[in-house]
């Protein structure tokens, strides 16, 4: 019998990719007004430079293990106590400036001062645009009546709590919130799922994991022996990881749970 549901946060309940896209659009539009650059070309250039820079830092392996992507580095503060987060806190100011400056340079504009300005605009725009999927609250309201809920998210505790702070309505739904940066390892490591089970005092057969990422949420649940539901809202292609169920809207979760 299913007693609890573990939910991923980013791109499962929160539409993080769209929030990032809106922040890029607003920031690049500011550059377009000031410098006449092509907004889309600048976004593509900055995304490319950010990925390349991010992979060059000594913290990259850690960010891969914990689950922190390059665009979170463009707006997170990483005010966490763990040593690698302290390193990230020191790295990100230069990383942001360099990503935007190099993006401008890719379009033929050498202006580090304006790169710094854009680096400061982007975090403000990202914080202005927290987007919760339309079905998140509706379904959570229905589930809360019958199931215990746990949030299981990869990332920096400081940044994930910032996301929850700017979407405060989400927090009360959850009995527990587990963040990989606190635990020390991220999904798909089965250890973080086992940790979540212990917190809830439940067995793996009593839980279902719902998430958008095959390589973290679904693979990790499988490794921990937990049933998985892949929410594929945006027509992603399958890979070698096979979820127990696939849905395109959280509303489709309800009949699955009724069967289980």
C-alpha cells in the first residue's frame, strides 16, 4: 500500500527551465536596448560560455554529484557551510561576469563593465519569475488528504530554499524536505532515497517517486527499489532508464495511485 509520495522540485513542480529562460530573455533584452545586439544570439552565446566556464572550475565534479547546473550558478549565492559550497560562493561572482562578458565578446563586443552589469541583472530577473506548473497545487491539494508528501531535490540548500522562499505556498504540503547538498550526495545515488525513507519511517514498497529527470529521479528510485513515475511534460525522448509509469500531467498521477 502506498503511504507517501516523494516529489522532485525543479521542472516537476516548479518550471525552473522556463524561469531561467525568462531571466535570460529579460537580461538579453536589456543588452539589446543598450548595445543593439541580437537578443537570441546573446542568450545562446552566454549559455554556451557559462557551460564551458562552469566545467572548468575545481568545484565541477562536486556540482555534478550534488546536481547544480551552470545556470543555477548564474544566480545562486551558495551561502552554505560545506567547503565546496564556500568555494562556489567565491567562484560565482567572477563566473557570472566572465560568462556574460564572453557572451558579449562572441558577438564582437568587448565590454567587461557591461558584462558585470548584466551579471547583476540576471539574478534579479530570475528571482522575479518563479513559475509553478498549473497542475502542481491542484494535485498536491488532492494528494495531501490521503498521502504523506516529501520533497526530494538536488542542489544547494541555500539556493533550493531560495526557490521555496519565492514560492512559499509549496512548503506546507511537505512533511519533509530533503536537499542533496545537506545529505552530501545527490540523486541518483540510492543513499539519498534511503535517507528519505528513514525520515518518513517507511519501507520502499510504501513510496512512489515522481520526477522529470530519467537520469536522477527515475534511475535513483529504481536503484533504491522505489516505484517511479516519470513526468514527461515536454516530450523528452526516453533513454535506457525505464520508469514504472510515464505521465504528461500531474493529474494523471491520481489514477495510477488508485491502482497501486
